[in-house]
C-alpha cells in the first residue's frame, strides 16, 4: 500500500500524533520525505501562464518571480488578484526600483496572518521587531534592541524558527523565509510601536558598531527615518554617502544624499536646518560632476543653492569648497574670466585664515584656464611648480572633496601645454604619468580623465593610428565608469578618427553631431579645437565651404569665451581650405602669417611649425619662398625632441624639397 500525504510541518504542533508516527516510520525506513522547493523563474512563468490563460512577457514574469519568490500559492493568488493587470507592462516598459510593487493578494495575506496568529505573544513581538529590522537580521541585533534577557530572546526565536517564519542562513544570522511574511508582520505593528522599535534598532546599531559607523550608516539612517528622528537620519545618510563614494559607488551616494535633502522638509526652519542642507549640497555637487558632467544642470543648481546657504551659515572652509566648485564649473563652461574672480575669493579666504597657507592645488583650475586663454608658457611653469612641490599620493582636502585628484589632472593638463610649447616627448611622458598615477590610485573618475587627455594628446601629435586606439579605449573606459563629460569628449575624438579614415557625409555628420551633443551638456571648453577637427576632416573630404563654416564656428567660440589657445591652428586651417578652394594667394598667405603671428605670441611652437610648413608649401617654387624657408629652418632647428613626429617629419620633408 502506498500512502501519499502533504503537510506544512511548521504548522504541526509538537505533541501532534503525526510527529510520533513519522518518528517511528523513519526508524523503520518506511517513509520517504520530500521537501518541496520554491519554483524557479521558468516554473513560475509556466504556472502563471496556466492560471492567466496566456503567456506573460519577460518583465512581468521576472517581477512576479521577485515578488512571490516562486511560492506556488503566492503565484496563483497574485495572478488571480491582478487579473489582466498581472501581465505587467505589455508595452515593454522598464522594470526596476521605480516599478510598482504588486499588492499582496487577500488570500495570501489571510494565510500569513493566520500563521503569525499561531505564535505566542512573545514570539509575535519578536517577529515584529525582526520585521522592523528588515528581511535579514542577526541574533546580536535582536538581543541588543530587544530590551530583554538573552535566554528569553533565544527561546522565542526558536519558536519562530520552528514555525518557519524565519530561518537561520548562517551562524547567528537569520532571515524571513519569505519577504511577504515580513511585510505582513510589519503591517500588524501599530504606529507608536513602530516608532519605538525603529528607534531602538537605530540605537542598537550605533552601540554595536560604535568603532566604525560608516559601513552601516545607511541602515541607521533608514531606522531613524522610520522613527521620525530626521536630523539623525540626515546625518547618517550623509555618512553613508561618504562611505559609498569611497567605494566609487557614486550613484548610490547621490541617492543617499538626495534622500537626506527630502527629509529636510521635516525640520524647522533655521540655522541648524540650513547648516545640514549646506553639508548635503557640498557633498552632492562633486558627485553630480562625476555622474552627470562638470556643467550639468544638477551641478549648477547645487552650487547656486550652496552660495545662498554659505551667505547664511557657511564658514570659511565651506566657502572654499564652494569657490573651488565654481572654478571648475566656470572652466568647463569656458567662462574663463569668472575663474579668476572665483580664485580671488578663494585666496581671500586663505589669507583671512592666516594660520592656514593656501593649498598648492587651490590654483589648479586657474592655471588650467590660463592655458586656454593662450598663456601657455605661464600655465606650464605654474603647473610644473605645483606638481613638483606636491606629493601625489597624499590626500589633498580641497580637491579630494571635489571628487578628483589634482595631481592626475595637473599632469594630464600640463601634457597639452608641453606639446603646444614644442616638447612632444615630454608631453607624452607627462600624460602617461597621469594615467599611471590614476591607475595606481584606483580612482575610476580620474582614470577616465587621464585616458581622455592622453587620447587628445595623441591626436595633437597627429599619430592617427595610436590616437584612434587611445580614443576608443578612453570611450570604453568613460562608458564603463559612467563619466558623461569625458564620454562626450572621447566620442568626439573617436568620430574624428573615423572621419579621417573615411572622410564623407556620414562620418562628418557623426562628428558634428558629437560636437553638438557635447554643447548640449552646457560644456564649452575646447570648442575651437573641436570645430578645428571638423574643419580638417571637411577639407580631407573636399567639402571646402563646410570646412570654412566650421573654422568660423571655432573662431566664434574663441571670441565668445576668449579661449585663444587654438586660434593659430584655426587660421592655418582657414589657409589650407582657401588653398584647396582655389582662393586668392594673398588671402591664403594672410591666413598662414596670422597663424604664425598668434602662435609666436603664445610661444606655441608646435602650431607655429605647422603654420610655417604650410606657408613654405604655398610658396614652393616661388622667389619669395626664402624668408619662409628661413623661418621654417629656424623653427625646425629649435626642436630637440620628437624629430620622428609627423609634424616635424613633414617640416623636414618640405625643407629637403626646397634645397
């Protein structure tokens, strides 16, 4: 005879005859017991389709599986309770944290409530405490927050485990056997009792982790929020965000700080509340810079609000952070004159605090702006002085708080200055130092920054194969690390490389679109350079008029923002396009000579060499080529490194043909 039977073992009382019968049958090996496991996702989909009478889309199945955890009863009742709505988003909408939670079906709720009702009063109270903690919890936390003796809590916990409300998943650590059990248990807690439980849990977590609250600050913040102790919740959300940022979980950090901002509405107006908001905004601005871009609306709004709050409650250290943040915003917006104003205010703050010398790195943004203004030698010397005096492995508060390492950025930026000044090999060494330092520090944002600057340097060097590979690597890195500004920049470099390989309407359109996308972010720095790239590929494709339009756009950007460092090359490119279009030779020569004049005034020998080479080519075979040849010969003789670079090889070839 074969007898089949089913039972929810957790609902069988200890003294029930079935328990003694099974014990006897086990001893005589006359029984086989099978523990039914939850369905997997595929089995859940199959059962749901049978109940619904049709196949559910993938998103709906996965949402159903997450909510029910494969419990057959929950699957069936959820489908029945939702009716047609159980299929989820038939239009293929997104799933994720923002999707609505599936309501608990009434029958499931009744079953769970019945199981909880079978617990003794102390066991039910302990289940409520565990539910207030969350899905998983430790025995130590139960004891610390339980406000009763250890033996009583252990005894009651054993009852809850026996009833399979919770289960031990590792020594001293437990979780609810199903999250719906926790949800229903939590709904049964009265409002005043919830307040008490959450406060006790938060205090217990603080006591248990007094040596280092950072790793569990998010939990503490959530508990204090549920207990309506909002000021302590905000402080813990900020601590949790700092911990997340140290792990480069920047988006998590933004979410934690944003939650803190939401809770501010529960605080009374006044200096204390404004002080907490100021701390949150100062922490948010650099995170927005990394996750949204240097000139994103979020960065600008955060800094605007920071200025308002600093006027009310800010101290000098907070104002310094604000002005440094403004400097970086103004640089990438190409508001270069404003960079000087923000820098002046920053220096005033440090001069007022006479005991605190101005940090070396405080001038990095100002120095970088000088390069773009065309004060290239000045910028290079200042960067060299700062980088030589600083230890890059040591934290620098003013820049670390802004989310980037000044020693990485300084090396990357100086590399461009060195190239312009005529030191291509030194420039490459400096850029590679920045990449190595960023990799050694293991900071994703700085790694993305250094890789993008290196890719641009190699484009400047006219090493097309290496430049394309570096640009593609930078684009992959910036995409992986979610750094929008450097992704937009490296995209321009990739599309430029593709357009140079295959000049034509499609690749040129892609390059222009990438520049327009960059502009849409609010960024304006290096627009003259980007439009110069566009002009050059238009020339290669024989699209002279379109190239001249790009030159004009580059010149307009230069005038609008006084970003003069690329003016010489734009004038040279105008000459090249005029030459290709058969323009009057005097106009062509005027463009080249203007390029030489500007490059010489900026000490940009790399650009002066290019312009002089173009001028000699134009005069090739003419009697008036003498002066141009003499100029090019002097320039070429000046260079002491990078003689195998494309620009210097081109100059050498022109000189050799002219002898």
